[in-house]
C-alpha cells in the first residue's frame, strides 16, 4: 500500500538537502565524497532507519509502523502514564503512535476509530469511553485482521486481548482491609457500570462485605463521574445522614473523589481515620499529598501501556499470537497509608 | 507523495468489507443497492472524510494531515494537558498527532525529530528536553519549510514561533507578592538554566529582589531537577542552616518541589506560612491538596497546546503566517492561597 514507505536514499537526500547521487556514493564510501559528508550521510541513514536490504523491505511492505491509540482523556495521571509506557515500547521497536481522545463521548470514539482505520495503523490500542455500549465501530479492524488490544477499560472480544488488572480482587482486598480495621459501614463511591473496571470494583466490594457477613446498603453506594465535585458532593451526602447512619469508611473507585471527599469532611471537623477511614484507587500523586496520606491501589499506567504496546508489536512481528490470548492481568499492589489505619497494620 | 492519501471509494469498500462497485453505486444513490447499505455507505463516507471533489484532492496532495509532537515527558500534568489541548485543535481541523517523548535526553530528541521528518509530518510542535543545547537537529524542517512551533520550553529562531507565557513577569509578580507579605529572605528553587523557562523565572525573581532593595544570596538559590526528592532535599538544606540564615519564604519554579519541601518542613515542625511562606508554579492538582493550599502560577497547558496547534494549522491552511510572528504570549494568573498569606491579601 502507498502508506508504507521504506526509507530510501531519496529520503536521506531530502533530509540532508543534498543530491540522491551524493547519498548513493556516500553510502558506498566513494572517496569522491568528502569524509565529512560521508559521515553525515551515514549518521542520517542510521537516524532515519535506512535499510539497504530489499528482502526486509518487501517483508514490511504492507506496514505503516504506526499504532493507533484511542483513550478517553489524555490529561489524567493514569492515562498519561499509560501513554508514556506505550511510547517507550513503540519507540524501542521503531513504531510511531498516533493518538486521539474521545473525551468520554462514544460518537467521538467512533469517528476516531474510523480515522485510525483510514490512516492504516498496523494495530490499535484502545481504552473505552464512559458511555460506549458496544464495539461495532471496531468491526472494520476485526474484519481486516488489524489487531486490537484493549487496556484498562476493556471489552470481551474473541479476536482481541485485554490488558489490565484484576479489579475485583483489588477491590475485595481493599474492602477486606477496611473491615480488618474495624469498619462495618463501608461506603462505596463507584463509576459507570458500563465500564468493566467500575463493575468489577463494585463486585469485589460486595463480595468482601458478603464474606464478612456485612449487609450491602444502597444508601452507602453512590455512583457518578468520580470527579473532584463528585467527591465533595459525597461528603455533603455523608454529613446530611443521621449520625447513626453515617459510614465509618469510604472506599472510592478513584483517588480524586476520595481526596475531595476527605478535604470536605475535614473542613466539617471529621477526623480521618478515627471518625471515617478512607481508601482510594490509582495511587495518583495527590494520594501522597493529602493528610493523612491515602490508602490506595497502586496500578501502574506505565506498565499497562508498555505491556499492551509490546504485546501488540510482538503480534505484528509474529513473535506471539494475540488471537490465542484473552487477557493479560498485571499486578496491583495495595498501598496502606494513614487514612485507613484505625488499628495497627493487619 | 505516496504518504498523502485522499479518501477513495476503495477505502470505503475496505472499511465496510464490500466491493468498490457497490460503494460507487451507493454513493450515487443507485436503487440497485439496498437502502440500508446506502445508509451504511453514506455514514462510512462521512466518518472517513470522503470528498468527491477532485480539485480539493489535488490541493491537498502534498499533505499528510499529520502533526508531529515532541515533548520531554508525556506523564507530567502540564504536558498531558498541553497534549489534550493539541488533540482538541487537531481533531477539530482534521489533523492527526504523532507523538514522541525525549525523556529529557537530547540524543533521543534528535532521533525523534528525524523520525518525524521521515514520517513527513506537515508541521512540528516541540518542547525541548532538559539538556538540549542547540537546535541543529531541526534544520531539515527549516530547510524544507516544514513549520515548527515551539511551546513552553522554547528556542529563539527566525523561522518559527514560540508559544508560552511571560515567565519573567510571572516570577517577578509572585516574588513581589511574597515581599508584600513581609518576607525578606526569599529562597528560589530553580531548574536548568539551559531552558528559557527557568532562566526567565530566575531573572524575574532577581529583578523583584533588586527593585525592593533586597540582596540576592547564592545561599538562597538552589537548582536541580525540581522533583519530589529535590523538594525534600531543599527542606533538609533549610533545616541545616543556622536559624538566623533560614529563608522566610520559598519560591519554587514548580509545584512538585514546593509541595515536597513543605511536607518535609511540616514534619520537622515548621509552620507554613508563619515560619516560612511558600509559592510554586504550574497550578498542578497537588497544589490544591497540600495544606495549607499552595500559592502558585496558573499556567494552562491546555491553552498553550491548543494555541500552538491551532496556530500551526492556520499557517498550513494559509490563514496566518508563522514566519512573521516571533512569539505568542498567553496569560498566566497568580493564584494566591494560604501558603503565602502571612498578612491579609495585599
């Protein structure tokens, strides 16, 4: 296809602003060309990734060496770390990344997917928007066997792989930790259940309650955008409850809502963790600045991004086969900090 | 050039996995094609940006509609906001972004620039790495009249434009604010002077001291990577000074170093702002979580990214001319918070 281009002597000539004939001679170490120019040509050939091997050239001839990356928002701590991890892997293997954000809007996600398809990306890395219901917009990729890797906000599909963590287990463990600290009325701040990550965190929370014979109460389960505002609103909701109905702990599905809930409750005079313990999710920078520091789940965007991109590239290179792997589950580590330590460490 | 591709009926056929003949008929609203299929074809044509106008096609024929973005690190709050702003502008105008990070290493920056050139980006958006000394590696772009826009960490060059804020004025104002609060021994935590942003912030700090007849003391000027560790180290440096030599305020060139300096000093028992006032730079999320909240300079990555990309695209479209503009300076607003308020508001 025309989009794939092997680096040629014309590219080197264009890059150095000299003639192709000079480049050709320089690459053959022809003494007609000054030593200095030959050095420049050799350096440029290396920088641009020039390959004189025509066999290698034909092998690659249907590839653009470009990966598409579709994310909900570029400007979250988690997503920028994931992108940094992908860039690292892609750069190491000679791939480029084209990026686009859906701004949590499925219609924009559809348009972005069409653009990536049309740009003839070799593969797609995608984390779904808040309100995506299905993945029909990815059908053109599946039909053409353009590999798709989901990361973080994933979707089950036979012909793609998902990279993420075990959200249910993580939420189970963090809820269990709160229970071990003597908490019995644990509130959960969750996100949109269309997204697996929030569905699984809710399931883990409920399972932990159940296993410890604690009731699940709808009054102690709030869903929303998990924003700063949502955190502050949750605090006001808690303060409005009769004292005997107030939760003694909050497990939030992200750190942002946890931190802004804490700040509002602190201003109202509640003590953390004595009156109400807190746990978040993500290990964002703010979790180490809030006082007391926030117990959270460390969940490296960098590793997820790096793993997803490496896996996609390995598939493209024929080193591994994406169609035989359903999911890659990475480690998530609970980081216990002062916000949840009512007793000693469990 | 082969890299530029107008969307054709073959692209639509490939996208829908149907024949080009069917697409051609569908676009002509031929009743031989089912209504449902015609609808699908029309939608795909819209999504992919199909243009039947061949004149438009020839006008665009040397363009890839791709912009290269080179940044020091993808995973900082400022940079991810800038990227989000660029993506917004690019998406609105039908451009794609290819991204790469230098990880603050000039050698990687050089390789990334060569890759972008070779990918035939229509233009380049770049923020320089920590140790970049000159911009010889951008010469291929200048020679080929591929427009280059610097943002944030800029470099003066006749044939490009810089987008940023007036760092000197901002630093001057924030230092003046600390002086207005009664501070007389103001420490500055700065970054590498190779980068204009840190050089200009130092200059603004020094100018404010001078205008208020306060001496500049080398003992109260530390430079470093402005990391969490650098912030904590600065705190230990302060604590090791004899009491009478300690600063009564710190102006840090970023929020990260300011916040980690504050946390360490607080643990050592110093009161903020009573014993030592604080001001940072960037208005990162952590500045609104640290207690007391940090006075800082609000400096929107989103606007800088959006402006830089829009400006570059307008140049490519012939709406404005990049070669006649040296610099675009955006607003930066001082955000006064409790960390610097020793008196009432000035």
